[in-house]
C-alpha cells in the first residue's frame, strides 16, 4: 500500500465556487478544484504523494494517518 493511501481524500461540490473541490483533512491544506470530480481526485492523490516526498526530503515526520475508521467518527463529531 502506498503511504498516500493512508490519508483521507475528499472531493465535494462547492456551490460557492461552482466546481469540485478536493482536500486531505488532517494532512494538508488546499488540494485542488475543477469541473471533473475524477480529475480533481487524481490531482489530489498526486498532491498528497508530492507532499509525502517533501516531508521525507526534509526528514520531517508524516502527519498522523487519517484513513482509519475512527477518523470518520471524529469528523462527524466536529460537524
């Protein structure tokens, strides 16, 4: 499994922006946007992979893993 698969990635429609917006909560700010949800997701996955490479290059620890069942529960508690 790639390390990037350990992080939640969300693509959702933004009424305000009139496009799909991608994010990786708990891992990185930003992510991407566009008119095609699949393209936004693919770009988001690539952005997470690049961010992981940067963490490793800088010898920084990766943020805590977010792709676990408990993380979804924690998100619901915040909402």
